[in-house]
């Protein structure tokens, strides 16, 4: 080796601190990535539940649309929404239930 060359070495203490700093940085990056992954998984799980609920609503709506041409559906709408009755059909009205309903409505006001 040539006599004129100087070899610069990093002190051992400085090298240890550099290794510790790099290790802490790596752990921080890994933890942050893990945390973001968990948040995204939770969001995906929530979105899947929403999709399943919407899918059920769509199926129910499709079934209602398919049944809308039936006579049973027409009768149900006529009775419930329009208040219609069949000829010679007798309707009984319970006055006690009406009175109880009126007092409950008045109490809630």
C-alpha cells in the first residue's frame, strides 16, 4: 500500500447509532403500512356489507316488480292503499282501539 493514503474509518459509536436509526425508521414504516392496511380492510368489510344489503334490496324490488302483474298484488294495493273492499264484505271497526289510539296521539303532543 502506498504511504500517502489515509484510510478514513467511521467511529464504532457513530455506526451503531446509524444502524439503530435505520432500524427504527424501518419499524416505523412497517407499522404505518400495517395500520393503513388494517384501515383499508375495515373499509372493504364495511363496503361489502353495504353491497350485500343493496343486493338484497334489488332482489326484493325485482320480486315486487315481477309480482306487480298478479291479481294478488292488485288486490293488496286496492285494499291497503286505496281502502277498497269486496262487494258484500263486512268491515268491523273496533271503537276501543280507535279511542286508545286517540288518547295516545293526544298524550304524545
